[in-house]
């Protein structure tokens, strides 16, 4: 397949390339030296890698490593690239010398001038490097303080300097070309805005004017303006510029798509950014003085983080000429199934909802907490579930809504949120309001969560009879209002024979049938976590992914074999230095997470016709600002904390596409 290019625009402005998906490690057929025009990150080889465009119009894969590499950043000389890499087993800042690149016989050796070196080398996750103007230091994000904070690492220094100290998320640093400030995005009190701080940690100041929110700041070459991705009261994304005065705000571009990762050309005339436009993450260039964006890449992969080389001497370009490219460079992954499965994800941050479509899934799972919706009897606040329903509906996704949480007024004093409602009449009243509000919008309801665990049953002994009564109430109530809505049992935790705090899942299920649960659910909910084992391994105590088959056997034995199983949670937690409690000893590598999840989807689709729904746990809990770095749920996610895709994301996307 031949390469197809888009070269734009005028002399001394920007020289860019629309790249096809094959031959990416091929740079030339002759030995030569060449400067790089820009670098970018992409998972087109199956994991994240750093790519670069040469002045001769060739694309080179600079890193070509089995671990993920993202976030390239040039030093001022254009000779060194900093980037985020997971090759050490966690996330660190790495440096690569790219001066004097030599290309011979059509290939580039990624370690041509010596192997990339690990700069930060810390067990906590470090990411998002940003160079100082003198090239002697890097600002970056680290979670070593328990949450994302801004740090500075001198290239020759031993200890990193911590600049920010907040309970929220501080990320996306950008160092001003004059060295005066570091801009960054911060999530505080649930709002993301742009701040600036001096490199010594003083004089922190809010930059974005209310009510505009923002992320991904980048400085103009003269350090007098800041561009950022912002959004207005209608949650519409755009590219804004603030400055030279803080009161001066200009909206350069509005979009209905997700926008991110800005870069400003050295001559000040172009802003590059990433956008998702109902197909892929692609790179674009926007003229600062007005005009439509120019699309730079067309590829099914996730292309992101374009970094313009500040030292390059741009050449003339023809164009723009639009062409088309196709295909992944890596071999396709076998699809999960030809049959119609409800494939979905558990999602935390509603701004990530578009990624469900990017994966190729059609369902998403949200949560409705009775306690927050009805904090006082008869007083309803529907803000949270309304936001969930709108976000999912905007992406044309089918909605599974989990119901949980008993208000304080409806349970004994001093009891926890998970305490089951003692008075089912109150629960019925709430469900009537819920089903009426979301009739024909919510496709399915999951009733409670893991009721066979003491923790999820108010720290009481799990009670299958009481849970069955709750389930029957929910079924009758919701079906009366919305007959088409599906009722899913609360996903049972895979607990084998049980313990002091957990009721054995097969025993609990049988007790539900004994209590009359049959005909009061449209699908049985299961959470078959595999405790770190591959999906094809069968554990003698039932603590494995194939526990689903044993659960369905119980259903069949009770004359209910035609009722399907929905896996409403399943996933593999990553290894990390944080103490994850009961999850600590079951962690897997990023490569294993990807392999196991793909095989699990294939197994469901090809071997278990009785399973009709599979919801990954989880898409994005790693980026949710309300979770600390050591929260176990973050490490089940298929996105990294900097919202880049983990290999599992890429492999699942390729599987579905």
C-alpha cells in the first residue's frame, strides 16, 4: 500500500503530513540525515508509540516498544524528546536524543543515538512532560503525593521539586517560553480551570474567567497569551485564548466533538489540536487569525499529542490536498461474536462517554443513588441521573442504570449507605418516580450491587430472601410504569463457597430461587472477576471467570435456563506499588490486561450463548478526580490517569472494529 500525503500550508508556517497506516517504521530507501518537523503519539501499532515526520516527508516510529509511550515534548534545541513511557513497569518520564538521525535501508533504529533514558524513575506514576525554556528542567505530573500534582525535575538533579499541594487534580503543565510561569489545569471543587504558577511554587493565580472552564493550556511563543481547550455553560468544547490581559478572552473555534492536546507553532500562526469526530482521534491545525481547521491525519488509530519541533526550518508545501488512508498497521483482533451482544462499559466521568462509541460498544452503565436523589422524603433532586441519561443519549447509547443507596431517613441511624431499605413501600415510591421520569430512555435497571457481600448489604449478613423481596418489588414497580425496561439482578460477586463476610454465590442464587425469584428478572447479573487469572483458567474454588457457566447451570436446574446472564462487571486490576488491599495480590501487567480482556470477550461471544450482556469494569475510573491514586478501582481502568489508552483499550477497539 502506498503512502498518501497532505502537505500544508505556506512557506515558514507548517509542514504536515496525512499518513497512511502501513509502513510506519519505514523512513527512506537511502541513507540520509533529516530533521523532524513534528512528533506525535499513536497506538496504530497496537500500543502507544512516538512517531515523527521528517522534512523529506517520511514517518518514523521512534520508540517501537512493546510498552506504551505517549506525550512527546521537544526541548528548545529540537534535539531531545521527552515522553511518557510505561516500559519500566509503571509510568515515568523518559528522554531520547534524536539529533543526527540516520536512516538506512528504509528503517530507523529507535535507539540510534543511545537508548532512551529514564529521567524520573519513581514507583508512582509520572506523566505529561513540559520543558523549561533553557532545556535544563522538565515540569511534569506525578501521583507520588497520592493525587496528581505538578513537579519539576532538573536533568542533573536528584530530587524533584513539588510545586502544587492540593486535594484535587493538577495536571497538563505548560512552561512559558520566557520561563516566567508554568500554566496547568486544575480540578477544584468539581470545576476544571487554568492556573499559572511560578517555577519556584509561588504566585499561583487563576487564569480562566468564570464561567468558562478549561484544560490543556499552551503558551504563545511570546508568552503573552494562553490557549486552552474550554467549554461553556452548554458543555460545548472550544479553543480559547486568554491574554495579553487576563480580562481578554477570545473564542477561536467551537466544536461538538471532544478536543484536546494543544500545541502552538513557533511563528505563532497555528494551533494544533486533537479532536474526535464520530470516527477517530485525529490531529488538526487551526489558523490563529481565523479560518477552518485543517485535518492532518486520517487513521483508525488514536493519534494525539502533536508536538511541533521549535527548531525546524519549515520548507514550502503544496496543498492542501485531501486524501484518504485506511487500515491498522497491526493485525486485526478476532471479533467477540457475530451475535448481538449488549457490550458496554462502567463509566465514571461523563465527558468520556464518546469513548464508548470509539470502542465500538453500544451500551453504557451509569448509577443512580437513591440517597442523593431523594435526600428528604418526597424531595427529589434528579441532577445526577439526568446528567447520566443525557450524556449517554447524546452518544446514542443504550443505558443500563444501577440502583443503590438507601437515604438516611429510610434506614436505621448510624447505618451505612448500602443498608437495604427496611421499608419496601418507600423503595417502591422512589422506583415509581424513577421509572416514570426515565420511561423509554433507560433500557435496563440493575437492582443493587453484589448483595451477597456483607459490605454491600449494610454490613449485615447477606440475606437472599430479603434481597428477593427487594427484587420482586423493583420488578413489579418498574414494569408497571415501563413494561419494556429490563430488570437485571444485582450482580453477584464471585465468592466460591463464601466466607465470614461473603455468601457463596451459587448458594445465594439457589436461595433466591427457593424464595421465589424466578420470573422476577429479565437477566441474571454476574460479576465474574478472575482474581488475576486468565479467562480460560478454572479455579477449583470457583474464583475464576468461568464461574458464569456454573451460575447458569444453577439457573437451568431451576427451570430458568432460557433467562440470559448479563456480566455487569468484569475486569483485571493492574499491578501497582500502591496498597490495593484485597486487590493487591491479583494484579496483572498492562499486556496481560489487554490479552485477558480480549479473550474474555471472545469467550463470551463464541462459547457462552446464554450470556447476552458484557460490561467492562471499567473505562475511566483512573481519570475521575474524586479518586485518589491508591483507589483500587482506578487500576481496573483501560485508560491511563492522563486519559491515554492502555493496550486493553486499543485491543478491544480493534476487536470490535
